[in-house]
């Protein structure tokens, strides 16, 4: 990165030239934000919705860190140690891939997932450039670790007081194995925080159910596989060894949903999933 902060002013144009594609809007200097696809306001709202405990003095593991917004936010909140773990996004030229994604969305053409695309370059880690730029410009001590959470030796990471698993679960082919691995990196008495694509089917809220996406049905993204309901998220946590799990941020049940619980489902189309973003705590 060649961008510098001089006299308190950041050359954002230089940052964007070096890193043209950002997912997170990160405040690099007062009122100077990276041009992320997720706005600073949206990210701040997501941080609030996670209902995190006081992080001062805590250790935090951010799995699937991407550009690092939540890693840097945890550090700013006083965490004593923050590890940003990624490999999937960091291994891909996301600027090139997102150009293909936008074209695919407008044309309807098939698009492979990032790890099967022509933009996959794990030896170069082009997708890590935004994280590295933000880390340097913020003077951050967040520890970047390149590794596949599902296949790496997790003992090399240790255990953490708080584990963030945000926007990852629905990308995984084996959610239960992932949940068990999450349990192994969560310290005794620690907290797992999950944020994920989720769904509910009116009348079936009390049954653990997952919707499956065999292609690009969810957000034109072939790397999306699952959308669980709240009961399925709770079940995954319990099956993995967590004693307590709480899921929230589900939409309040509509009148039709309340009626569906009281009478048999007879209306055609009433099994259509209602999608939302779910949050969960597990201990």
C-alpha cells in the first residue's frame, strides 16, 4: 500500500486504487471510510444486534474476517487479543470476481463459486489486500491467520473468550461438523456468536428445518448451501456440545403464521420460506 496519512488526512483515492473492491465500510480516519458494499451504518447496526458482552481484556476469534471490520471493532472495544482468520476470500481476486458476479446477475449466466473461478490465487492472497491496508492504516495489532477453519489444525489457534462466526454458516457443506469445530475453539465459559442467513416456514417454527440451495438460488452465489430455521440453529449448537443456545432477531410472527400454528396447512404456497438474518449466542 502506498497510501499515507499526512497531517491527519488520508489519501482515500490511493487506497481505492490499490484495493478497488471492499465488502466492509471501515473508518480509516475521522469520517474517511472505505467504499464497502456494506455501509458503515449497516455494519454498526449488525455490531449492535450481536449483543456482545464487554470485550475489554477478552480474546476474540473472528472466523471469515474478510476486510476485518468486526476484528477491528473488537480491538477498538478493548479486546486484549484479536485473531482474524480467513482463507476463502483472501485467496480470491475479489475485484475481478465481483465484476463477473455483477455481469452474471444481469445476464443470468452461470457463475462458479469463488474457489472454482479463474480469480482463485491462493499463493498470492489478493483478497487480503483490503484487510492488510486497513490494518496498517489503523495501526492495528489484530493477528491475521490464513487457514481453512474446516480443515486446519485448530489447536494452533487455541481457545477464545468470544468466537465470531458471522456470515459463514450458510456457505458450509457440513454445518454440524463446523459447529463441533466452533465448540473446540470456544473457551470454557466462553461465547460463540453466530450470524447467518435463516428462514422460517409458517406453522413449522417448532421443527428444526434447513432449506437447501443446490445452485445459485440465494443471492446468485453458488457458494451458498443452507438456510436453517431458528430451531435448527439451536439444534446444531446443542449437538456440538454447547449447553445453552439462544436465537433472535427473527421477524415477529405474522397473523398468518399464528393461524398456521392453530390450523392445518391447507393454503397452496403457504410453505414458502420467509428469510431473514438470524443471530445466536451459544455457551
